[in-house]
């Protein structure tokens, strides 16, 4: 088979009907075979031939081009699971909500697809909230009938309300998910304008401020939570998902499973934090999760935020301190101490050093060698 002979299947929506698009480079053999397909038509909008989307046509396409051209279904069969192992996802909280008059909840088909693809809990929460805001803006319309003009009008409304760029981007993603993933429609929204991402430098605390916060926590449990977030560079969700067995005192590492991007990694375990953890374990005796709530379930997101906020105020730090600020500080302090940026990338779980390089803009070491122009 010649390499250039291939045909790519695409999802198309034409006159509100699902169709199979046939995309290929000019080739007389392929063109002749396309002509043999039943009721094949040309779409000027998408610049490709298409047939109705049904099983018989799909089977016929593979049969027709077998041995002649490679049929690429990568864009057509998009049932890729995002997170292969996410047992903590609970969709019933959305399904069992009490109906509200004048409010359209997220459709079951949307919830089911999120569940099957096993998106993270944070993504599910954000997608559901954003998509519900969208469908309730068009309360009297069926979402499936809305088009790009309607989406642009809604996004314009968000911008006029002063919503952040990240929120507008999230809204676009939640809307695209409905049409392209839930309903298998074509990628209709690539032309939708997205706001530019604002590149903000991470806010970082000094080592002295970190120590003050740790020393002003209320008890050993709170001390361990703040200490681990900083000394291992953990995200808040990663901390809350830690099991007791994820603390490896022999190798002095913390095992982080199913982190962002469905990746496992390890990070460093501070000897001083290990001592605190040993004392904490003797007092609290957690059963499964390293940090548990009163009923033995996973510790809450808001509790972690409150612990840090209260400790920071007691330490005399009155700017807003977040769990992610501790992670930023971890990376920056490592860089200032001369740790190779590639090692920091691995500890943070970044896919590329480009993400990690932002810390070079806030590390003091980057500016230490610059001479004072006034001296």
C-alpha cells in the first residue's frame, strides 16, 4: 500500500444531521471508490465528501477501502479515557439534586460522558457549573440547536460581566465538550475566539515566612499538612489523596498516584516532616487516607485552605496565602539552592521544563549576579 493513500474520517453536522466526513489527498483511485458510496455528497463548508453517519455506511467505508487505502479513525473514534483510575468520582451529588424552578440542570448524557471518561473531580465540578450557566442563559432553547453565533453572544456577555480569561476559556471547554464529545459532532468551535492567557508570575513566600506559618499551626495534624505541601511540593488534591502507604520512610520519598494528567510520580520526604508524621500517626491513627475527616473519609478541601489562612494570620502574614503558593515556594527555593531545573520538573510533575521555567523569573538567584548599575 502506498503511504500517501489514506482517508481520514471526520464527524460532521450538516442540516442538523450527523454525517461521516471523508478527508483525503487528491487521488483518482480513492475518488473513484468514494463515488461508489451510497448517497455521497459534497460539503462546500467543510470541503470534503460525506455520507450519513450510520453503522452500515461505516462498515461499508472500511470494506470499500480495505487493501487500497488506510482508513484513519483517530479523529472519529474519540472514546479515550482521560483518567484510567479515578474511583473517588461521585456523580450522584449532581444527579440527586433537588429540582429548582426556572433552572435547567446538567443533562444526564453530559454527566454520563464525564463519568465514563473519568475526568478529575475538579474538572467535573467546573464543567458542570459552566455548562449549566450556559444552558440557563438560553433557558427556553434546546442546547443541541444552538450554534456558534449563540456561543459568541454568551461569551461576549461573560466578558462584559468582567469574568476572568481563565473562566471564559473554561466556559468554552465545557460547551465544546457537550457538542463534540457528548454528541460526537464535528469540531465546530475551533473558530471561536479565546481570550489570551495572562502570564502571571507565581507568588512566593520566603523560607522564613514558611517556617513561621508551620510554627503557628494549631496542632500536629495541621503542622504536617502545611509541612508536606511545602517540603514535597504537593498540589492540594495530591495531599488529600495520599494514603498512609504513600509515605516511604525507607527511601525518604512521597509517592503521588494519579496526579494531574493521570501520572504517578515521587517527591522528596523531609526528615523533619517525617518526625512530625510519626508523632501525628501515634495521636490520630488514620486508617486509609493519610489525612482523614472526623468520619474517616478524605479530609476536605476547605479545611486545608482554612488551616493555612489561620496559621498565616497568626504568623503576622496578612497577604492571602494558598496551598499552591506553598508549592510555588518549594520550586523557587529549590532553584535558588542550585537544584537542576529538570529535577524540579520531575518533582513537580510537569510535562515540560517550559512550565517549570517560570520559577526562574522569581528566584533570587537569577538576579544575584546582576551588577548594581548605580554602584
